[in-house]
DNA sequence: GTCTATATATTGATAGAC
DNA sequence: GTCTATCAATATATAGAC
């Protein structure tokens, strides 16, 4: 990897990128392996030298994507001292990423039912960890009295699905910039929890 | 239609029901017309005497479903006098319906990208009307000073997608009853808007 | 790493009998 | 309103050469 400015990506990454854009646009079942090959600029057969099946390709995308989400949540939760500060950071970064990365996030959040049961369980484990990060911050705030909500688990679900849903309705040519959405959602969530700042 | 207790549904309705359950479970592109026929208890060919194509079947489901949603929103908005009362009713009924009718709601909300452009536009028109019902209530509350939010349009989007998302995460064997979810979401939304009750 | 060619299954939809 | 039989297209995936 000499520091070439135009360094070409490995072929397997080009396949991955092609699959993300196709799955996001057409859905997993709506995408043919020919379509992926075409977007990656190679023959249908070449795809199979990098991934053993279409489902395996989705699994790899889902695994990497959800690991990035989990890391982002950990990083965001560490930004701030009090629970309201931590949650504000979480919601802002989570929504921001779902807007900016809406194409990939749609696949990572909404195409999971197409995974095999084994692969789905591995992804579910990651997603449980994501929920745990958010819930622990909410519960910390309830302990200190800086948050108030009757059912923290359900509130946690609402907060996370709100953020994920940004990827579904966000449009690049829409009226809101990712930062505006992130800031607005941060405010909505802090109010949902009656946060004392 | 003699008032038989066990009156059998028309065959076209059986096809519709079969398609809803299959599309909800497997997605539009993940469902074959043979699968629909099998669930409806008939041969693959029999499906085509009632609907001219698989996409037409989805369109009919989407049209009926979104018309029901629109009617529900109008009905709910009429329940109450002040904007906070109206919005409370809207959020409660909307979330309740998305939990109880989660199977159909998943199709009606999430399979729309599979529609032809013409059909998609017809459904979009219905969905714009749905948004208008909710936004007008939010804006009425801002006028009276009973609501407060910096960007009512984005708040409206957040409120509606929260409700729709219930259909995606709700599980019949989960820990929450539809009524509990509806009541909790009502509280969350009223706080999001800083409602003065 | 990539190709052409192809095996094999499944797809959406139709023909024509009853 | 439903069936059996079937068409034509497309699907995923593999074989074997370079």
C-alpha cells in the first residue's frame, strides 16, 4: 500500500460496496448476484471468488456495520460525564451517522430478516450490546434523578428505533442537513426523558 | 351472503390475506406467487384470476391499508378538543393499531419500494394526507401555546415514524401489550412537544 | 483474480380444459 | 372459480480456461 492517492480498493471491497448499494436500493431479495457483479465491474462468476453466497455477502455487511454501530455508541457514551450529557452525545452521533450513512444503514438495520438463523443470531448479539449501552445510560440518569420515565426499557427501544429510522426517511436532497436532524433528535430525546441539564 | 356465522370469505380476499402474511414474513421479493397460492389454499394459476400480477396484489394491500390508516388518524384527531388531547388520541390509536395490526402494517409501511412508480405515487398521496393530519394538530398546539418545538415538521416526522416502527419491533410474545405501548408512546410524544395539559 | 459457458432450480405468468 | 400443464425468463451457483 504505497501512499497512492488513487490506490484501488481490493476487489472484495468493491464487491462489498456494490452489494451495499444494491441491497439498499433494491432490497436483498430484489437484488440479483448479476446486479452486484455489474455494479462491482466484474462478471457474475468473479463475485463467488470473494464470497461463497449472496447471503454470506449480506452477513459480512451486517457484521461490519453493526460492529461500527456498537463502537460508535461506546465512543459517544464516553463523551460526557453526566447521564444527560452522555445520552445527548449518543443520540446526536447515532442520528448523524444514520443520516450520513443512510445507504449502508438501511441494509444493516432493515435487511437482517434475510440472514440465516445462525447468522441472524450473531448479529442479534451485537444489537443486544448496542441496546445495553443506551439502556445503562438511561438507567444511570434515573438513579441520579436527572431522568424520569415510567418504563426505561421501552423508552430505550423508542430512542433507538427513532435514530435508526432516520436512515429510512432521510433524503440527500431533502430540506434537512444531517447535523440539523441530529441536533433536533437530541432535543426530542432529552425531553422524552424529562432531562434536568 | 345469508347471515351465516361461518360465511366463507370470497376467494379474492383469501388471496389478499395470504399475500399480506407472506409479504410481511418474507418481504415482497422474498415471496413467490406459488407461496401466496399455497397459503390461500389454491393453485398458482388461480391467483391470477383475481389479480393480474404480484405487484398489483401489493398495490391493493397498500391502498387499502393506507386508506385505513388515514381514516384512523382522522377519527383519532376528532377525539378531543384541545391540540394536546387530539395528539394524545392520535399517538395512542396509531401506536395501538401498529402493534395489534403489526403483520399488515409491516407490508403497508415497509414494502412500498416494490411498487411501480405510478402505484407508488398514488400511495404517497395518501401518506402525505396522513402527515398533514398530524402536522395540523401540532401546529394548532403551537398557535395556542400548548406545544413547544423548534421544528414542527421534523417533530411530526419523528412522531409518525415512531408509531410506524412499533409494527417492526412489536412481538406478540413480547413483554408489552399493545395498550401499554400505546400509552407509553402517548406520554413520550406529549413530552417531546412540552405539552401543557 | 477474472473470464466464458453452463448446470440446475425457481420465477412470474399464461393456455386451455372442466 | 379452479385445475393441470407449461412457457419463457431469470435466479444462484459452479466448471474449467487463462
